[in-house]
């Protein structure tokens, strides 16, 4: 039984309040959870009937069924079939509930990687500050079953850490019925678990069967899988902007820490060995699938990699704690930080007022105050904090090699 101390209870209370604030932000944005009518648009349903969830008949979204079954089943138990507001509340409740479950699971996932309670809390804050979560319901993210997928991936990885093959297989089956890219759970077990190949196949076979079986159960239909990639190439600058917003300021720390770990070939335990050894292939599969088979702007797809990306980025920041403390202790550093942030927002404001048509031409759906604002914050951290530390570190390494 898990026992929480007062500090951890405080952490979770803060995280849940911040998550509630994020839902309020998305409600006010406006977004798909602003009203039942807004939700109906997102679900391609009649304006007064979001419960019709018409997008469930589209390919391939119809196969991502588990979250829909949970929402529709709860709605059927508690409300009348024509109660649009009741369905709206049910949808929001399960979205918030599964995001809360994800935060709890992510905290213990980070603890399993030997982060202390404070750093695990910071990792959860990084999760909440990631654009796919902060603007989860703002167009064009289209968050629906994703919080459940995030939660199940974390549970599956914890099962891999703890060497619970049955646990991994059962969770992976549920995940496969939620979103097909969650097959990275059995893939992780296949690649990294210390088990016989016979047992690995037995663990991985049920979720694969589930992913294939639901397609036949709900009616298989072909579609053009490259429609998204064609759009990505037609709008390259928008695609790059949204790709940056998947993890924002965490991209470079993740890459730097993964490179360092692969270079030293040293890991701090079994859990880290699993994460580091599978990070490259998980990245190639999830990100590759996203860019080839979907639009880059649907950033929640690649965000499924967050257990790998955030944990490695968090480790990088943890190792740079002394540098960060020194950076933020100098008055001139604050001048630099303020100057970079002010320049980014001034440039954005100038472009929005002086060349709005050009901005819309190159950025299309990205030209929105919310997306421009959050991207500037992450770009600010990248340019003003992460890059200077990387440059200084590179110079120090070059000096040491030259001695």
C-alpha cells in the first residue's frame, strides 16, 4: 500500500489545482470544452448532440474505442440520452480524472528512476507546462482519449520496471484499445526486459491481437494514411513550429542527456537502463508515425513519448543545478533573460501587426495568440537558459581536451 507523507500530499494538491487552472484556461480559450456546442464541433456531432460522437465512425479514430466506451457508458448510467450538458460534464470529468491519474503515475514513475520527491514534483510541473497539456483542448490538438493513453503507458512502463509480465500484457491490451501508438509498451518489454524470447512473445502477442482485432470487430476500412504528411510538407513552417511545441524547451536537454548517457554507457539502475536503451527506437517509431501518418499540428500524438523525453530532460537539468543557481543569482543574468523574453514578444507583436497576412501564410493554424505565446515562453527558455549552458559546457570540454 502506498503511503503519502504531508509533503507529497501537498505536491499532489498543487498539481491538481494547476491542472484545474489549465482546464479553466482551455474553457476560456475558447476550446472544445468551452461548451457542449464546442465539444460537438470537436466530435463532429450535431450542435445540440455532442453525445452522438460522430467522429467515432471515422477511420482510424473509430478504433480508439476504450475512452469513448468509458465516457459513453458513464453518460448512459447517469443522464438521459438527450442531455447534451450531462454528456459535456461527463467528458470533462473523465478528461480531468485521467489527467490526475497520469500525474500520480508520472510522479511514481520518476521516483522509480531515483529522482527525489522534489524533482519528481518538478517533472510533473514540466508535464503540465508542456503545450500538449497546457492547451490540451485548444484547436488543433483534439485531445480526447489521450489522457487515458498517457496513464496506461506509464502503468505499463512501471510494470516493465518491476518485471510484472502479466501486468504489462493486460495494461498493454487496454492501451491498444485506447490508441494504437501505445504499442510502445510491449515494444519496450520486447527490447529491454530481462526475460526469455518465448515469454516476451507471450507478453506482446495479446496487445497486438487486440489492436488488430478491434479493427475487424468495428469494421475494417482502408484510407489514405499519407494525407497528413502531404499537409506537413505543404505547410513546413507551421509543421516545424508545432513540432517544437511538442516538448518545447525540453527538446535540447533530452537530446543532450541521451547523447551523454549513450556516450558513457553507464546507467544508474534497471529502470534507467530500460528508458535509455529504448529511447531512440521509441522516438523514431512515435515521431516517425506522427509525421508520416498524421498532421504535425496534432502534437498530442508524439507527446506520448513524454516518459522518455521529460525524464531525460529532467536528469539534464538536475545535473546542471549548480549552473542554473549561478545563472539566476547574477543581476546581469536577469537583464539577459528579460531582454531575450522582451525581444521575442516584441518581434511576435510586430509581425502580428505589421505582416499578419505573411504570418498567416507561413504559420497557418499556428498563428494564434495562445500558440504564439506559449511557443515564445519555451523558445525563451531554450535560447536564454539551455543554449548558453550547452555552449559553456562545450567550451569547457574543448579546453579540457586541449590541455
